[in-house]
């Protein structure tokens, strides 16, 4: 008897040639599929509410508006820890991710496992706005302005940019829907 069988674990491991949790083709949201065909840089929004552990979320539905002050607008999952931390702290970091951050992006989007949590997958520096990814291609710190507004299944947040840091690097883009 094998050690696995002795513990009551029997069966085989299978490797799927498609995503085992994908939405069936006939049930896919067509607007989500349309959005998935727009190439956009991938960002990681992070915040910390007081002494709480940090929260983060991979976000590609965002817009940066130039001006004095500049603004960043994002569509966030209202059930995410990040949305809760942003509302509590009123501050957020927007980290622009590079190609080397694709596994971190998937972990923060809850698409890949992250033993110990996704913040253990990289090194971070705490700032007044939240955790900054040490190897981010660029990052900004911003302050929440006004009340979030419900838009579809998301919450639209508007934040005034208070600081910006830009470095060199190859951006990580997304260009296909998550449920394709």
C-alpha cells in the first residue's frame, strides 16, 4: 500500500488542456470578452488600513487624467479587501507591473495560488499611501476623493495623485478576457 493510499487518498491527478473553472462558452459575458480584447497595462492597487495587513488587487480597468492635480480612476471589486482598505484609509498606491510580475498579478487577482499570501511573493516598501512594489515599473500614491460610485458590478473610485515615481522596464499587458 502506498503512503497516499494509507491516508485514504486515492485517485489520479489529471492535467487539463483548458481552464477547469472557465465559464462555458455559451454563458460568457460578451462585454467582458470585448473588454478583454483591449490591450491595457496591468496595475496592482495596494492599500493598508491602519495596522491591518495590506490589501491588494490586480486592476486593468483604470484611467489616468492629467491636470493639476492629476487623477486616477479605477473600477474596483466592491467585495475586495482592497476596496475596504481604500475606503478605510482614503489612500492607495497604484503599482504598474512589468513582465516579470505576471505571477504576482495572477495571485493578487486570485487566479493563482499564493502560499502565505501574495504579499510574500515580492519585496515591498511601506509608504503613506500603502505598500509599493520595490520592482514596479512605476507607481503613484493617491488620495480618495468623493464617494465611490456603483458602475455595473464595480465601484468607480476617483483619487487625486499626490506623488509619482517612474522607472524603466517592460510593461505587462493584458489583452484577453479572463474567462476565454
